[in-house]
């Protein structure tokens, strides 16, 4: 489950449906849309100096050892 303040890795979808690692990392700012299915929930993510709106399906939370 992703929440505000989490550091996330950003992925994109390929044309055949798989995920491609983009090597971008961002910080979750806020939830902009709450969907019934978690994968469709939208978040504002700070990437570099800009805020991008992304679906949760494209985000993977980076865990620290103490959080696991």
C-alpha cells in the first residue's frame, strides 16, 4: 500500500503489457483519485522538479530495511 511521503520507483507499460523500469525515482505527494481497485488509484508524484499524476499500477514502493 502506497501512502504520502513514500519513495517510489516509476515503471511504464510496454505495448505487450509488461512493465519497463524507467530508472526514475519520486516522492508521493498526495492521492488524487481513490479507486475500488488499488492499481487504478492515482497519485501526484514529485519527480525531479515537476509533479506528475500517475496510477498506482506504475509505482513500486522502495523499502528500507527497518520497514520490512
